[in-house]
C-alpha cells in the first residue's frame, strides 16, 4: 500500500476527461487499495477520484457514513459510473482535497440513480440522496475534468477561504 500524491488546482491534469476502465484486474485492485489509503490519509475526505492522483480512468471511491435522517451505502468503489436519473436541486457547501484552501456553495441534484461496476466487475444499481448523492456527483465531476470551482453558484459570493486545514504528512 502506498499513499499517492494528490494533484492540486491549477494542475492541468485535473481538467482532463477520464477514460473508461477496460479491464478489472489485480493491477486495478492494487491501485484501488492505494487510492483508498490516500483518501483515508486526508482530513475528513469522504471520496476520491482516480484523476486526483493523475490516473485518467473512471474510478471513484466514496465512503459516506450514515447520518441522522439519512441512509447511505457506506464504502463504495465505483468503476465506470453513470448517473441514470436525478431529481431535485439543493445548494450545499463543498470542499476538495485538490482545492485544499477553499470551500464553496454548489448546486447539485438531491437524489440520483447510479449504475457502476465494483472492484470485482459486478454491476450495481444505486439510489442515493442527500449528502451521499452530493459526494458521488462531486467525485464523478472529477472524471469529466470538472472541479467544484466550475460549479459554484457565484464565484463572487460563494467561494470561501478555508479557515482550518491541515495537509496530510508526506
């Protein structure tokens, strides 16, 4: 297992579109282990996408713990994920390991349908809502070369300097 270097804005690789995963094999599963270790080493991150560490493949890990009045699917490895449905819109504050010094208000769908493969190649369908749906949409944006900065409600009024941030040790 190894912690991977997280790319930070304005690294141009963060703006590139990722390619679908062609083969789910031991090499990909080893990468997923490293990607998850990198996510867990960060301060409070609930998701990470392969492009954030320079690998332009459609792989995301999301781990949203259940909250009051909200369920979640827990840890999910999502390979070649596709949003199949969405409903409702809500504004929420987001941060990102690739934009460590800022947070911002972003409009996202409140509920989504999602299809994806897991790290064993099995196909899954999910219905997600609330914070879990927001986290998944945030990570899927990375696969298409978008950051939350690209989705701010207003660049003038909805971007905030992070008050407390401690970078993970290298």
